[in-house]
């Protein structure tokens, strides 16, 4: 049924803004933690662990590491990961390949790097 009182009711839409995620990173002085802003955020899962998972395919010849549910800009996370996970021009850096799936998940191939990626994320403060 049509209600004439609800005819002029408008709902304001929220404005889209760029979200900045802050991370508490341990500083040199433990009493003064510093905060760092990244354009991406990797939330922990319900058990409190980082969402980094492994997958073995092709009969054990292909090893994939997946980072799930990245909030914010996953492209910048992939760029930061490829630039700072390993030293430039090292054999590991040349084998590292990162693919973004559905703008929320990163698939990293080229080696057994789950522990390296988890350490890297923890150093960033996630």
C-alpha cells in the first residue's frame, strides 16, 4: 500500500572516503609504540592467526601461499611484499610471483615461503 507520509523520505548515502589503516609497530623504545599507516590491512582470523595458507597442487610440484581477505589496496600490499620480502636481484626475488584474485586475496607462487611471509606481516604490525 502507498503511504503518502513516506513519499518525501530520503536517506542520505555515506560519502566514500579513502580508509587508512593504522598498525602498532614496536619501536626502539618499548614504552613508546609507534603507529604506521598503510593503505591495506590484513585482519586476523577468528582464532587470532594471520590468514596465510598453503596449497599444494599438480601432484606436489606447485606450492602456493595464499593471503586471504586483504582490506584496502591489495595491489600495494603485493608491491610492498615483492619489494621488501627478499633482497633485490636474489634468486628468491626472481622466483617470487604474486597474483591478485578478486581484489581481496593474494596468491604467491615460486617457493615454500609461508613462514617468511608470516614473519614479514608480523614485522609490519599485523
